[in-house]
C-alpha cells in the first residue's frame, strides 16, 4: 500500500487517504498516511530488498532441512 502511495505522490498526485478493501468481510479499512518514521522504515525495507542475495541462502546449512522437501535445494 505504501509503495502505491509513494508512486502516486512522486507522479504528482495528491493522495488524501488510503483504503484497503477486504474481500473476506466486504468492508473498507482506512490506512493512515505514512508518517516520517514509517517512511524511513519503508525505505529500509526497500534497501533490504535491493541488497538481498538469494545465493546467501544456499550458504547456510541446516541439518534438519536435509530431511525436508527443501533438502535438495542445498545440493
């Protein structure tokens, strides 16, 4: 939701409120506009996504995982 908010504001749109529609109970839920603190936290998440290296997951060995369906991924 925040990603959409930032994209719209960067394109010059004025976003007055954020609303999330629930299909489960058929209701609208208003999401507060992000504060400065939330913006900083969101930027950290984006930075972590950019720095993510899936190869690092293969470097971690877990003996318990060897017996699971994911054990073949460590070969």
